[in-house]
């Protein structure tokens, strides 16, 4: 529990609606998280990151915040969070929460006050209220697009419901107006929110959409290519008017000054999409954010050459400013790794919902990828249920989907509900132990109980046993905690082997076979393997395709 714990931590993401339900209403809550803290401590993670739990109309999974100083009544209250933090600290766990500075809910007091006035008022100056183009301002001010599909602008209406000729900006859902971070009151408000939670023991924040707070003066057109229908459909490119503006770094330096006033200093991890390695490293300078998410690694396909290139680039980029790299395979926003690799193994596109792909190989690859990731230097993230090897739930009917992008794109997007289905704790129906009443806000598939914590607790070869073994080794072995890495050359195509230097405590090899044939890995004792039946005869290991192993060098 040192001040720089975040440099090599394994952090477990909790989506609170879907983790554990204590009161039986079918929605996870803070009390439910508290009942499962011992499970997380036993798993071996160092910290938990909780997705938004603030008061919210829940139009976007809690990322539409009405009040940052109140917990949504469905989850509990501030006292419940304070108790959670105390309990976690007693178990040696840190607690990080989401914060959403780009926008607020349309139920936030600031936007409700603005809507009661005309554009041009002091209340509207806290947002982006801009005159439209065309006759009477009937058209949006520019061509910016929402990440959730459609225009990033909606008209501002008067009390009679008539257009005023002005529009408000929302880079996400129309119920999430963007804040104007050029306004001093916005900056002061969020610094006070940081202090509110830091004073209650919170160890840090994950910053949602950390690149979008500053917009280009004059709101110039972006001139997107024809046919692009969503704001993040293309790679981030240099000079975009609403992403990665230079002024955003002033905000993070101010936040870092607040965090550093505490003992121990509080920690920030940013959701950052950048246009270049230098652009990403700028967020990691010693006076800005501590770490950022590694989306290139998360979305890398099952390809040894491309994986190695992403690892090298990640370490190099973070190393430019002395920061640690981060590694992540799953989150609340992306399809689960098992299903991504199952589709890849079947030659299917990630957005193909015609079938599950090759789930057998997907499951093997998901286990191997998780083990390999936990052997890399830096910090790593596990999304709830990843330690169980859960698959993406593609078969949710349209009637239960709640992702706003699903409605805004007429079902072409909005696949995030599939990774947000509540996780199974037991193999008993109904509800798989999620809550005492057997209900869940999204329906669980029929095979959920077979992958539950209770079922895997009884199996020495399940994904849960694999992750527990890996996390305990990661803590116990100096090579895996802070040892540098070098690649070990291999003759077999599609095989990755790296060596973690443990100094006098001994080196460890981390190997993964992304190829189509078994590969011989020269090494010693097997410490942990992603699949059963991997043996270490004299002189090394014969590693099958779609598997990974840690070896004593």
C-alpha cells in the first residue's frame, strides 16, 4: 500500500448495477459490493474501480450525472460509500470511482436553470449554446457528430416549445449537454467535487472522456469523410476541433495539484484516445495524469506480430515521461475478450451478431490473453466477470436493451449491454445469486450458472483458479512486480516469449502461442498455465496453440 501502488496494480472494474444486489430489487448496489469485498481481496487485486454511482436518470448507464455529491438512491447513499471505502482499506484494497467531467445529465441543476432562460444568459454560458446556421438558425452550427450517432447538436427551445435558433452541444446522448470548460465556475466546481470525495477517503478517479473538455474556438467544421455516422468511427486524427485540444492539459495539471495535496496522493487514470504516441504521453507527464487506458492493446487482434508491436509501442510511449504502461482486455464499453477472439477465430467481424463464432477457441484465447496480460510490466485492469471467462451476451432482445446508442443508430450500434449483464455468483436459479429476490435488470442466459463463482470455486482448472494463481504469483515474485522485460527470440511463428528480470530472485518467462502449431519453449518449472495438460519435460514446454504459460527461467 505504498504511495506509488498504482504503477504495478491490478485494478478490478465494477459496474455497480451488475455486480451484486443486496436489497433484492434486481439492481446492484453499494451494499452488494461491500458483501463481495472479501472475494475481491482473495482474488488478489489491489484496487477496485467503480463505474458511476452518482444520482442519475440513468439514460446512459449512469454516465449522465445529475449530482456528483450524491449517490443514486438505487445504489445507496454517501454513508454507504464511506463504509465501503473503510471496509476496502481494511482488506488492503484501494477504491477508485468514475468521474464524468465532459457533460452532465439534462436533470442537473445547471442545465435546468439554463433551460428556464434564453440563450445568451449567464446560465447558458456554462454550456455550449451556439447560434445555428441557415435561415433563422434552423441548421446545426457545424458538422460535428455524436459518438452515439447523429448530430452532436440539438435545438434549444423556448417555453412554448419553439426553436430559438440556438443549439446546445452534446458529444454523446442528447440528454448529456457538454459543459463549457472555458468557464471558471465549471473548473472550480469540479475541483471542489474532487475534494469532496478525497476527504471521504477515495483513492482516485478514472476520468471519463479525458480528451474532450476543450473545444476549438469558433466551433469550426470537422469536414468528416462522407458516410461517417458516429463521432468515433474514425481513428483520432491531429487537429480535430473537439478532441485533444492543447488547453485540456491545464485542467489536468490543476487536478493533479489537488490530488497531490493529500497523503497519500490521490490517483488519476484517464480515458484517452490520442492521435500519436507523443500526444498520449502528454497526458502522462509527471504533473498530469498518472496512467491512461491502453485501447490499442484492448482492441488488438489475435496476432503475435501485432501484439508485440502494441506492447513495444505502449512501453515506449509511457517511458517517454517515466509513466507505467497499462493493459486492459475488457471493460463496460467493449465486447468481452472471449467473444472477440471467438469471432476472430471464425473469421467474423467484431460487429457480426449472426452467431457466437468459434467459442471453444475463443474461451482458450481469452484465458491465454488474460494470463499473458498479467505477466506484462505496468498496471492491469480486470473487468468484472473476466476472471470467470464470461462471454458476451449477444442474444439480448431489443426490448431490454438500454444502451442509448442502440436507439440512436436504430440497432446498428449499442452493443454495450451484452457485457453489462449481471455476473453469476451461484449456479442456482433464478438469478444466479446476484440478489436475494432472483431478479436482474438485464436477463441472464441459461448457461450463466455453469460459469458462476460457486461452480468455479469447486474447480482447480477453471478461469477463476487461473486468475487467482496468477495474481498471487504476481504479488510474490519480484520479477513480475517491478522487473523489466525483454523479448526472447523464437523460431516458431506466432509465438511470443518475454523475460521478466527478477534480479537475484530469479527471472520468469511469459509465453503465449498465437500460432497454429505447438511450440517448444525453453524454460524450467511451470508456475501457471492457461490450460490443463501443458507439461514441462526436460528442456522446456511444448505449448499448444491458443495457450499461455509462466515459467521459471
